[in-house]
């Protein structure tokens, strides 16, 4: 089977001539992606020179990783990193990621694009006389991938320049696994997963494949026939062995990759009942149920929602914003204006521009952006009830659960007067999702500099730096969004 059709690459020698030139870009990328401020050009120059010297003298030890257990949104995960962001090993790690991206032309999944095509596909699927929908998830994906195995099976033959191959070989031998937290792991994980995508499409094309997508470690597949779960699972297990456990590959470390069976789900049309059968993907939940009609046979009704896990995730975020306001030990204690603006940002779609050497990149963040496809279903009977209640009431519920008095700007949401509640706006996920409410931080078409400056002053962000120099538009946007807990 020819995997190279999926992996397209360009000649290594063209890129190898640029490897040292990649170092400064890599260092800047690290600083930007980690929201680091306070670094001067002199700091950057020193880091770049240290890295070039270490590369020249082969004075690199990639095994000097530290392990961290991070807790985010109620989940813990183990990640690895180098102690200093700008130490040579970390900068070279980012360089190698850039090299792999170019050699293999790695295309990282676009969540919004995948969700849109899935929402366009599912209504047609629900009308079919037979279908099977499969959701799979790799367990602890990054940390399960053997870096040495990936190098031997997928990378080595495409690295035509010896220096590149030796450097990557040294890196994988000293790190051993494609650990979460390392820049290279994103590229390696996507390279091997793209091969898995290829064999899945080839295998299921004979079994009625009409849709397949994968976002990092989550995949969904739709077939136009009814299949048993055991049959589908056996095929997936065989393909997993084929890609991740090739016995012909001699590697110091083996992959530990497996499916998360708690999340493996298979829904067939023939097994549906009048009770909803659920399948989730990328935080959305899809309910399939049989619906009787007097003049027709059973039809399949499709309803949309947000998974319980994601509802709890966003509830925790609001809870944290409230705690920052309500706890005396917080520096934001009883800053009601800050709370108002934070909740306004949380319940909106936030749009801004990040500037890179290659050009400007438009970015969107926030709940409304993440679940934008649901806005087409809020008016009908296709929005699942628990999700509708969550969207309408979650913010107020969190104040009530913490027994915190409702602030003035939310008073209309808590009233028993239906007309006043319906007139309330600005902090309602349901209404903001429906209207696609957007905070636009793009100079020239959104907030202008003066309006942004006034907005920042409300939350104690100064428009000038310590030297009295006026901050740039993007600099203020970055500070503001970080203060809002949106991130940048």
C-alpha cells in the first residue's frame, strides 16, 4: 500500500539550507505562542546565538525534559517540556517541527470546517434507509506514539539531507516518545495519523463510506449500510496494528497506541428506537430517534446539542470568573466592571488579528465561535432540551450555585417577568449564539484605537508602557483579551 500518496514531500536539501535561518523564527514563535512578554531584542539575539553555537558544536541534550501534570477544565494530563523556553533544545525542537511541516506538507485539521461539513451531511444521512455512524478516539494519543518508530517507518526515507536526518534521529532517540508539550509531537502525530486516515478510507470505501474526518485524535466515519459494532471494531483494530505496530520496523521503543473504548461508539439505523441514541463529536452531541407518522413508516429524527462534558467545562469557566470577583483574596475582588466585561467576552464571539512574519492571521475565540453551527437550530424543535436550558440559564445558575448576589447587569435575566427576561440581552448564550454576537478587535473595521483605549482603561490597562511610549493596537488587544481570560 502506497502511503506516500497521502504524505507528499519536497526535496530535503532545499529546506536544509535554511535550517539555521529557521532558528530566529522558531524563537519568536515560542515567545508568541506562550504569551510571553518582557523579552527584549537582546534576549532574543542571545538565545539565537546560543542555539546556533550549540547546533554547530553538537552540544544538545534533548533528554533534559521535565514532566508536568496540568489540570485544565477538570481534566489532568501529563505533558513534557524543556525547563527554559529559550534554551537551545527547545528552539531546535521548534525548528524540527517547522522542518517536518515543510517536508511532509503537514495540514493540521480545521475544526470549524469539519463541523460545518458534518452538519451539512447528517440531515441527509438521517433520511437514508440504512446507515452506520462510528466515532473513535485514540487513548492518550501523543504520549503513546513512539518517536523512534515514527522516524524509522515514516520520516527517515524522506530526509535526503544527512544532517537533517541525523539531527532528527538524535532527537527521537533522546526523547523516545512524541510527548504532549513538545513542538515536534504535533507534526509527528499528524504525519502518522494521516497514514491511518489513508488506510481507513481505502478499507471502508468498499463498505459504503460516504464521510470520514479526523480531528487530532478524534475521528468519525459514516457508512451507507447497516453494520454490526463488532465488525467495525475488528476492522479498526486491524488497521491500527497495520499503521502503528508494523513488525518489520525495528525500533527501540514501540507505540502504545490504542482506542479509548469508553468513547468508541457505533450507531446503526436498524438499532434505533424512539428513545434517543447519542453520538458525540468535537463537543457536539447528535441525537437519533425513530419518529412515527400516521401516513408514513418510521422516520429518523435528528436533534442537536452540546455534550454534558462540554457544558460542565464552560460552567467551570464562568464559575472561575465569578470566584475572581467574589473572593476577597482575589486582586479582582468586587470589580464589577471587570466581571461584566469578562462575561460579555465569554458569551460572545471574539475576532482579532495576529501578526506573523508571513502575514496577518484572523482568529476567532469564544463559546459562540466554538458552537456556531447550533445557531441555525435554536428556533426550531431540533435543539436538544438540556442544551437549550444550558444556553439560556447557565450564567445565572452559576451565581445561584455559589450563592453570589446577581450583579445589576444580569438582574433582568433573573426576573420572573417573562417579558423583561426576553428583553434582556448581552450576556445570554442562547441569544448571542442565535445572533452570532461578535466583539471585533480588528483595526479599521472593529474597535478603533480610541475606543479600545477606553475599554482597556476600564480594566486598568494603561495605554502606554513604562517608558511612556504609546502601545500598539495589537498590543492593547493582546493585554485586554488575556485580562478577559479569553487568551490571545
